[in-house]
C-alpha cells in the first residue's frame, strides 16, 4: 500500500495502541507477573523477562487471565541505550498498514495523558493511540502520571 506505514496493533485493555515495528521485541503468552505497591494505577505490575523485571503497563484492575505481554524497546534520548518495558494486551498483536492521512484527535476519555500520546489515527473506525514510550514509562518509573491518571 503506497503512502502508508506498518504498525503493530495492540488491544490494550483500555485503549487500542499502535507501535512501530522496531519498538516490538517479543510477545510473551504466559508471563510471570508480580504486583508492586507503588507507581501509577496503570503500572503497578512487573513482568519477568529474560532474567529481568520490567515495568508492565496494565491500565485496568481486571484479572490477568488471557493477557499476553508485548516487550518493547525505546530510548530516553537519541543514542541512549535501549530501555525495555512491557505492555499487557488481549489477544495476539497484529501488523497493520496505516495510511499517512489517517490521523485523528486522541479520544477525550483516553487513559493516557497528553505527554504520553505521540499520535492518533483511525483504523476500522476506531481511534488508535500511538504512545510516546519515553513519557509513558518515565512516569511509571518515577511513580507519577505526568498530568493524567492513565
């Protein structure tokens, strides 16, 4: 499809998300997760991955049944080392084509605060949020929600 880009579509429990192909490292189907008492409401879990504990973005307080985890990589700044985190999803992520002219405004009732949203586009008549991973996980690590309560 000309004039489009590829993205991973993730069914996050509260809002569909899209990530660039280079940001998705691995999908874990039966993750080992651990609850932690601090952090924003949407990120009070850690997932065990390759001998490391990663912050896990899970916005709903629902059961962890039937959730998979997408391990992602991002950088805090250009040329900085890669950081890893995880996003809980329902079902299996899939790759989609996103037309370059599909942008839309983020949903008003979205779970992410403005600094945590890089872009938004329409796919199958649904707004899909592209998170700003640096801002999203910086707020998880610092324990703040940067102006919103995702």
